C-alpha cells in the first residue's frame, strides 16, 4: 500500500543477523564447548522434554535470554557468561538462535554465535544428548 513505511521481512532480518555471526556446525559447537565456550540451550521446556538435553549446556528460555545474560540486569543468571566469553546459542532448528545471537552481540557479547541447524542437527550428528526429561530438571554435566 502507498504510504506504508519501509519494512524488513523476516528473511531479510535473519540474513542480516547471520552475516554478523560465525555460525558453528554441531561438531564445532561441541568442540567450542569443551574448550570453554558457554553453550546456551534456548529451546522451550516442551522441546527439551521431547528431545532431551545437552549435557553441560546452560538452559535459558528464549523469552528471558537477554535479561538473564545482560550484566546490567537485576535478573542476570548466576552462571551467565561474561561479555568477552564465547557464547554459543542453540535452539531447535537454528533460526531463533541466529536472531538471539545477533541481539546478544548488540548487548556486548562480541563472540556470540549459534549452532547451524540447532538441536535437530546436533541430534543428527549423534552428539551427546541426554534422554528427554521432565521440564525444570537440570541437564547432566558433559563428560
């Protein structure tokens, strides 16, 4: 319609976010995690309950991620990474995590990125994942 302000489509927004990221495949993400990167699982409780959790991952739901990570937030998670840490986000298929990682970069997490393909790619690569668990139960530690 005439007079509509210019807008960005979700595909354009996603492409712009991904241009700023050094996305990792699941094997590289596991390697980064073992080298000290913070792997943060932003999937919903129902997805984690359905598919299982990644041992050692910090689970923070997408809808509160920025509040739980921002060092200036009164709601910061006690185990949240520092601004200069390598932060790797993982969602179910790698879409939400790309948008969230780009947002974390705006908050000062310069090394924030995500896992291409998300948990589904992690699972397809047969990487460590615990059995599905009840919502709210902690993930086991990575060996």
